[in-house]
C-alpha cells in the first residue's frame, strides 16, 4: 500500500546554509502560525545553546499540510560534530532536500550529508538558497552540485534531481533562475511530485524503528520513529528488539502515542504505515530499537553510527574550591549525568576508568564535547576536564594510525601565507588551492585531527576574523609525528588567597592575565599566559608593604590591563596536557593537574630525564 497523503523528508546541508530558516518559512506559509502571530526567528532551534550559537545541535521533527498532503519535516544539524544526528534520522524519511548556499556552493559537510543520503538510495531535491545574496552565482553552483553527485556515484535517477532556487529569508522559491518568485509553493509542489509516498503493508505485523529519543521530565523517555509496517495502537502489547543486539527481547505496552502537527505533538489512538510517531511510556527504549508485534518480532536493520575520534577525561573536581559553586559534585552525580546523555546522543561514548573519580568521554569533535560540557555546567554540575586527545588505532602490521580531517579554508588573499605556514607546522598537507577573482583564496588540506585541536582561535587571530575553516572526518591515516600545540607557557598562582591589584600589576609584565582583582585563586591555578615558552609562578595575592617612607608618585593608581576572559572553547583550546579545566556553573578555571609546586617540578625533571 502507498500512502499518498504523507511525505517524509529531511532537510540536510552544510552548517549555516539556511536549513532552519527554510523550515521557518515552510511552517509560516503552510498556515501553522496565525497571520498576526509573533514568531521567533529560527523557531526550530528551541534549545538555549542553539539560539546563542546560531547552529542546530539536535535534529527536530515538525509537520505541515499542503493541499491535503501531510509533509513530515526533519530539521538536521549541519555541523560535522553532530553528524550522528543526521545519519540516524535519514532512516525515517523517503527523500531529502539538500540546501546549498548560492555563493559558497557545496562545502565539506554538504558532501558528508549527501553521501549518507545517497547510500540509503534516497531521492534528492536540491534547493539553491540565498539567491538574494549580491555575490550569488547559481549557475556555477548547480554545476558544482552535479559534479559532487557524480563524485559520490549517484545513480541516474538521483542525478536527474530537480533544482529549486530560493531565498528562505525572503520566503520565496522558483523552479528556474529567471522566473520571478512570490512564495514557497514551487518547493511544496516539488516535494509532493518528486518525493515518493511511504510504502508498507498495513495488514502485516507492527514494525516501528526508533531513530530519535526525546526526554521529558514528566513522561520520561519518548521514542520517535516511522511506522514501516502494520498499525500501532495505544494500549497495544508489543515487544522491543534490536538488529545489533540479538539478545534483546523486551515485552512493552504502548501507553501514549503522538503524531506531529506544526510544532505540537498531538495525541492519537493509532497510526499506520508512513506516519512518524512519538511513543511514551517505555522506560528502556533506545535508538535502533524496533517495536514489533509479539507474534512476529523482526528487527529493522539500523545503520551503525560512525565511531568517535576525540576523547576527554571528565573528573570529579578536587581543587581547593571544589563543591563551593556547583549543585552536583560527586562521582555518582557525574556518572548518572553522562549515562543519561548516552540515551539521546548516539555519537557519544562513555567509559569507566581505573578510578571511580574519572570517566573517559569520546565524541565526534571538540564542539560536540564542548556543547555537553556547557549543558552540564548550566544544569549545576561541577567537574574538571582534561585536554582533548585523539583516538589512535593500529593497522594489521602494528603501525599507528590517527584520524585525519579534510580542511577547507576560505581566507582573504593576504592571509593565505600565514595559514599555509601554520597548517604546515601542524602536519597539514595542501591538496588544492585556487583563488577567486574577489580577493579570496580557497585552500584544502589533509591534516591530522590533533593538529586542529586548539587551532580555531589562532586561525581567527591570524585572519583577523575574516577566515572560514570547515573540516570533515576523512578516515584514518599513518601517524604524522609529534606536534607542538602551544608556544607559550602558563602563569601559575604561587599561593592561595584573593588576587590583589598590586600582585596583578607585577604579574602582568610577564604576559596576559586571565583574572582581575578580587578573584579567589589557589596555588597551582593558571592565572595567565606567559609570553615565553616556560611556565612561571607569580604571586597575584602579594600586597604592597606599607612603610613610613613615601616616594614620589607612590599614590599614583596602578593601571591594570583588562584581563583576557576565556570562553569555554578558548579555555579547552588553551589547556596543555598537564592541565585541567575546572568547570562550575559560575566559573571556568584552568589549573595544573598537580597543584603542589615541589611535586610538579620533580615530575618535570623525571619527564625530561626519560
């Protein structure tokens, strides 16, 4: 049976090519909002972090109606670190809309998400977005997309895909570059005419593959998936099985069932083939599980998610200020929270270590892990994290392999030399380089993932904020040798106390300070960046000795340079392998792993002698 009244699509693209804005317009023009309703920009980015950073982190479901057809839409993240979100939701849909910027053209993440869609033989609608950009070059971008499809071995039907030219911001789309656009109807029509309707057998036994997990404090875990076969009903007895876990067989009962309508979930009593449903009331439901009828428990195969490439250690905070700012501070709290994250994040891996005070957390990139850290600190957790390290492998000959990245860098011509030099120091090999007529150069590198750790901040400084760097995981390659991450040392607090202007004034001659006066510090805490390569201890708590003698100018106020306040990403990039980042709801503090200066000096001597 084919359900002509439903279409299931995912919107995929490189980061910042306009997916979420496009969904906004589809919602508006399908009548989801009242004509006089005030709607936030990027309404699908409902998470506070998504709004602040202007990126999509979690895939989200919505649904619109057009000419009697219900279109289920999944908005996906565009950032490589959240690629796991894209991989799993594609199992729920029958086609994708690939959004490509009319100026930038296909980027590394465009290639990644398109490859995943083509592997599942999904039909593709290409939406050339941002047609209103003054520098838009749609004709060349169409050719670039077709070249990318050929490169990814698309079949004939996928190569013959329709192109729609849109400006999501203006809310218009057309089927040709010359045609005048008035609304989004051409895109709606293309979806209905080109994306196949879902197929299945309503008389077969129930099969629903869970592709996404949502969490609600009141009802607990909510599984979201597409009904592939049969019908699912409220109060139905069912079993839960998993293609990757043959031993899993769990009897469950469907207590509540929802379908999507606009931004709302609507309770329904039953749903049949093609419907995307949310199921609540099953405590132990996981991504990749299939809900089946007990008489025929057949799991649906589920794609294995790509392996993590980067890891950090999350530790219980043991600094002298531990427990003073956070609500959740024990190893039990930390373990429970990390395990809870595994429920919804398929790309994350959490491993126990030799000690109960520390957990190894692996993810797809620095941004992936920093979003988790930021969410945890906002929830009241206090802990410390180590410097990110890449996960190595060995081949059959025992050779060491490391994760490689394909980096695509766009910079104004005058900064190209500086970028090439820095990437060379980080073991990057240039693959391609070409200049556009507009004074910009695009350089492509193959670079070890560890070479990019801590580079983004430096890159923005080198290009004066004008450069754009995009990276994509490019498999494992031979180990490239040692890389020196940081050329400057740390300024380390000598004693515990409160920072004083006089002490800071003397310390600032040595480098850049991270703190101002009146800040609680402890011995071993990093309070600044040394201008030279070695670490130096400074006494920022030092007071001026009061005497009866007054020198000329003694009453002049001491002038302090403003401290450099590091963001979470900057702090994670700055820390060295012998340092930790102490994360609390109120503060980020960098500290040495070993706080005692005598033990620290001994460890350094031992390391040098070995």
